[in-house]
C-alpha cells in the first residue's frame, strides 16, 4: 500500500497555485484557456530555478521558457495576459525580486 504525505498547513498543490494565479489576472470565462499555458510555463520556470542560490534575482529565461510563451502566443492567447501570468509565477519563485521591483 502506497503511503501519502500529509499536507502541510498552508501548503497548496501546484494545481491550486496555478488556478489562483490564472483566476487573478484572466477574465472568468477565459481561465480554462490559460491554465495549460500556466502549467507549462511553471514547469519550465521550476526547472531553471537554481537549487541552492539565494532567490534575490530572477534569472534570464531559458530558450525552452521563451518557446513556451511563443507557442501559446501564436495559438492566439493574449500577450498581455501571458505576461501577467508570468509575472505572478515569477513572484512565487522569486519573492525578493518581485517585491523589490513591485511586480507581484
């Protein structure tokens, strides 16, 4: 029988986090269109995040991250909404940088 970790108080799954981010910036009727983008972007941002470096500054974006944004923009999603989702996700990964720049 597989064991499951108990949820830590205040800890949300990435799905809940992504829904919260998307619903905060996207009009209600369009949220489902932007969730796959947010998931894919979140994965690329998490992969490039340094493991043991102070999170004072957001890194330059990887080629894969740029391609994810381009793919969804070409599919017809609003560039402004993609940007707003990206800013919010970066604020979750790099809270010091987003607070310093007023991005979150």
